[in-house]
C-alpha cells in the first residue's frame, strides 16, 4: 500500500490515476482548484471505492501559500508520502495580444511554477528518507516549439528541463523523478484537438500506461510509447522545413 498525492485530479488523467490507485488499495490524496469539483469528485470516488482511504483537498496551485498548506495537510492525512504526481495543466487561450499575455501568466503559473512548488516540497520530504518517486505530466508539445500554441509548448519544455535537473539532483538519494510525455489524450482540455485525431487514447488508458511506467521506475516515457517516434521525427527535421510543417 502506497501513499499517493495527485495534484490536478478532478478530471482527465489525474482523475483516472486516482481511480486506478484507489482500485489498487493505495491511500490517495487528490488536489483540485475548484471547491465544487473537488467535493463532487471526492464523493464519487468515495462511493465507487467505499473501503479505500481517500482525501480531497482544495488548492490553487498558483498560490504558494495554498500549496504549502495543501501539501502539509495531505501528508498529515496520508501519514506519509511515497508518490507525488503533478497532473495540473492549462492551455493558453485568447486571440488578442492582451488575452494571450493574460493567458500566458496563468499557463506558466499552473504548468511550471505550481509544479515546482509541489515537487520541491515533495523532494524536501523524500530526499532524507532515500526513497519514493516524484512525477509530472509533461507533453509531446514540449519536445519542439509548436506554431499553434507556443506558450503551452514553452511551459511543457520548461517543465521537462526542470524535471531532468531535479532527477539528477535527487539521484544520489535514491528518490526517482519521472517525466511523463503524453500525446493526444481525450480529456476536457484537449477536446477540440482530439476530435479530429482518431489515434487519441482515453484518460483511463493513459493512466494505466503511466502507472505502469512509474511502477517500473522509468525516468521519462511517452504515452503511448509510439509518440517517441513522432518526437524523434520532429526533432530530426531541419529548421527550414520545420517552419513550414510545424504542427499546430
């Protein structure tokens, strides 16, 4: 039985992971920003898994004070921490420059700074214990800049770089750090994009792949694995060609 903290787990991949770990019998603390959704998700999961240990906490990951309080409360209720997975993420919205800039701040605060605040606290807890794993949901979009949403791609690229550095820092202690890079997953956030992309997988299928990769202690992996070939192809394209066919 593991103590699992899932940040951004009221829908999508995070919610699917919560159900999976509860089904396994692990103790789960889930964190979400919307109080109504957190309460509803907690109630639904508690009804589905009545004999499991579940904690649901409200936290806006953009507020460092709320992050500190939520992390400490999760530790108290779980009785410890073995695995922290940061699943929270938003996509840039808006057409005008003012809208894009306002959206950029939200994207970077959520996708990068929120992750750093949670993961640094997780690292501080796990490092002296010499065990456990930290992970975050990155994206294929962070492999190379996309013309359709450079702000989102930049946030995921920054997250990837941070996770790699954290992995090297914690390696001597025995604490693992995993970068998860999903392709298109049928979630609320990617609804418009996945509608026209039949190979997109469900959040439940993604969660199973992710849990398996975390169980194996992998440093980084794509979801599903064939996206690694797509990423390799994108990285190998010369700039002059990539500028013409870069994905939206």
